[in-house]
């Protein structure tokens, strides 16, 4: 820490908890408490039940969780592939070309996600490619929304790479493809796994564009949460939200283990 005195450290930690608890921890604790509550008419919930988790882990909710996981995994892999390829290509461009590519990939983030959903809906509701009413249009929209984060993460990592490794491999007669697969990508592996985790988390929580695109047989979990709370089933919606957070954290934990091993390599 930049603060060296004991009093300064205590003051820094106290300020951290004062800001962290109300802004980040308290909302999550409220959702967790609501998922076990039977009633909530005062400042605190009353009653304790696990029935809400029964509804959150079977039937339509379980199907929605599977849909979210498949969508997020597919979108993350596609975004990581496209974003990494574009970042590697942008590294060889001149400053003007790289700026243009940066702006192109950041455009879906610069506009509201509902606009991206509408654009995808209009673009793929008529020939030559009709995806409206299929799961592919949801995965495509998620991929468009998260690719910018993969692109930026990998681009930042490429800038920090030491070119000496590539130059040494090239001087020994290695082909560019060999340098890419055996030298560059292994060095980028920690950043690639971090970008994959970020894309997965963002896709798991995406709602606005999904609401415009999802077919009845492909309802992701955020839409299920919105539908439950819209019908007045707040406690069931809270339990489904906890399941969503738990599933996302488990996948991110697995990705972090891969990232840690890649860093040691």
C-alpha cells in the first residue's frame, strides 16, 4: 500500500469498508436475505424458507440456467476468437488503421445494448440470413456486445509483450505461424483467460438486448428473473438471482485457476 503509517492504513481500510458495504456488499446481502424470506414488511425479512430455491433449481428456471450457460460460453469463445484475431491484426497496422479498428470494436459498447439488439433483429429478420426466432440470434447479439472487451484486453496485453521473444524465435528460423502458436499465444494466455472470464460474466448478466431477441424456447436466466419479479414473485426472483451469481462465480473461479497456472508457466 502507498500508506505506510499504521493510522493511515486503518483509516484507508475504514474508508474502504464505508464505501464498499453500502455500494457493493449491501445490495448483494439484501438479495441473499430475500431469497430465504417468507415475508418482508419491515426493515428486515421475517420467516425462513428454502422453497424459493426449489423453484429456482428445477423446471423452467433450470432450463433458463442451462440456456444462459450455453449462451455465455458460446458468446465468450466467439468473442475471444474474433477479438484476439482483430487485436493481433491491429498490432501490425499503422496508427490510423488501429484507431479505426478500435472505434469499430468499441461502437457496440458506446451505444445502449437495446440498440444493438434492435439492429441485430432488423438485420437478421429477412433474407439472405434469417436468424429471428432461433437461439443463434441471441448468441450473436451477446457476441457483438462482449467482443469489444476481449479486443481491448488482448490489445493491451500485446502492447506489454517483450518483442525479444518473437525476434529470437524468428532469428532461429521459426515461421510466423510457429511464432504465433508457440511463442506469442502462450505469452498471451493469462490475458486471454481473463478476457474470456470477463466476456462470460457480461454475457451471463445481459438483459436489454436479450429481451428483444430471445425465442420462447431459449429464455436466459436474466429474462427469467425479470419475468418472476414482474409477476410479483420477488423472493423467487431473488433466489434465481443468487443461482445466477453462484453459477457465474463458479465459472469465473475455474477460469481464474487456468489463468493462475498460465501465469506460472
